[in-house]
C-alpha cells in the first residue's frame, strides 16, 4: 500500500486521504507483447501476441499484486492501459 494509505485525521475514507499518493500500475497486460517486437505506439505494433497461451501469466502481477494489496486501500489507484 505504501504511500497510498492515510491514517488518523488525514484519512477521508477507505484508507484514502489528504496524505495519500496514488499508485498507478503500468502497463496493463499488453506491454511487451507486440507482435514481432513492434512498438505499440504505432499502428504497425497494434497486435499483441501471447505465445503458448500465456496470457494468464501476464495477469498475475495485477490480480495477485496491484489489485490485492494488504493495506487499507486494497488496490492500486489506477492502471495505465496499453495500445495493443
């Protein structure tokens, strides 16, 4: 939970408050999966591939990490999407 959680008089609710710093997770599964290593910032890199059906492995850091924190807030505040 790190700096996300505020406590005491600084807490507004659910762990969030005046002393909280939002944590953003990046990039949603898709970063690094560009077909042939192409850059997803461009049209030629718009396809994501998961060889061997490994999409579930890309989800682990989000589901078991960023969306399942031990502190009061419980999860990261935001997710940066990816273009693919």
